[in-house]
C-alpha cells in the first residue's frame, strides 16, 4: 500500500476499514505505512474526522509487533488513549531495553518502558534513564520481591491475570472495633485502586485499628468473613496487580506503576516513607515482620477486588483495605 492509498483510507474516515487496513499492514510488515496511517489518523481532527481509536490501534500494533525502531517512536505521552494498554507496557512485552534504548525519545513514557523491562527481569541499575525519575524505585528486582502478575497482550486482545491466592476459610471475627484516625498507611492502601475509583465505578476504603487483623476487617463493616494468610511477597504481588489495573473501565496505569504503588504502600507500612526510596533490604526485612491476610465478606467476590489486612504485632496495630469495581 503506497502513501496515496493510506491517505485515501484516512480521508474516507471509515473506522472499520481503517482497522482492516491496520491488520493488512501488520501482516505485510509495512511499518512505515502503518506509522503514516497512525499519524494521519491522529491529525484527522484537523479536517473534521475523529479517528483517535484507529490511531490508538495503529500505535498499539506498532508497539507490540513492529521492530524496536518503530515501537520506540510511539513511546510518547498520551499517544494511544484508546489502546488495550499503556504503550510502555505493551512495547516492553516484545522488546528488550537494549533494543528500545537507541530509538526512544527522552520523556516519561520511555522511562516507564524501562521500568516495565525491570519487571520482566532486566537489571537496569547502571542505566541512565532518558527522562525524569517518574518512579523512584530500584531498577532491579529485589530477591524478596515476587514474580509480579503481568499483562498478556495480543494483536486483538489483552489479559490481566490476577495473582494466585490461597483458599479462604471461614474466620471468627470480634465485635467491630472502633476506628482510629486514618493514617498515611490508609491513604497508601486506598491509592492502590485510585484508577478504579477515578476512572471507573470502583469504591475503596481502608481503616487502622488498635488490635488484630480481624478487628480491622470488622471495622470496615464486614460480616461472614473468610480469610487466608499470605506471605509478604504475595501481598506485594496483589498490591502491585491492583495498582496496575484500571478496574472495569478505567485507564490501566501499567505494571511499573503498580509496582511503585505497592512499594509506596509497603514503605508506609514499615515507616520508611521519610527515607524514600527505602533501602530494599531494610524494606524486605520489615515486611517480613508483618502478617498479611486476604479476606472476603458475604461470599465470593466478583469483578475487580482487593481485600487485604495487615497486622503489626509489635505495635498492636492492624490495617485493612476493601476495594471493588464491577463490570
């Protein structure tokens, strides 16, 4: 397909035809023409067409399937608001940082792509990132960190698996404990699902109490409670999954943002926010001293949910967060 043919498809402004054209260009590996189509669609509002979905789809396919030269070209802010996922995360699934680095433009999107590669096992601790420090967390996974749940992108779909959790069992809970003043931990736990609340139909609440984890759970008004104990790595994986997700309808922040949100919540839980970014070894040791529980109330949760309780036996204090979003 030559340049004139691409221009004609865009001029007609038929979204179905544009999607078929994107598919055809990808099958033929005509990346220059696909980038041209993406650019024309992105600028179509200048002549009265609203072709942002087609522009986003073209950018998504470039990030996922094209060689690094073209994938890196779409790593700019807000380049694909209607894509199946954030382009730094999409590009990081299919390209190493060594492949992307020579071609990226300096900016937050390129930095996010580097952090996404860290989640996929790359050690970039000696790399000078091409942009601002948008996520102040280490550029290498710590030995105590989990295998985070990552998005799985394909040409026409995306899956966002939730971390595996143990079977919950019925738990006796006390009379609801009085809530005490909310602290910075509560704020960090609620922030894990900010995208669910601000961009979708989600609700989120967190409390802190003097007492056990079950006291915190019942302080949220929970009844018919089921719980299961999990380790700190599993708790980090669950918090990061929630922070990465957009819920039912919100825009997905991505796994790198989810990891940062989990680190921030962990830092709040361990009194390390004043030393940010915290020493990874100190953070891991302090997390191990806490007890973590997943829980449910009134039967099986559906849709997107985060129900986590944390107990600090040394301080005699516990926190619980309940967040949910329905499709």
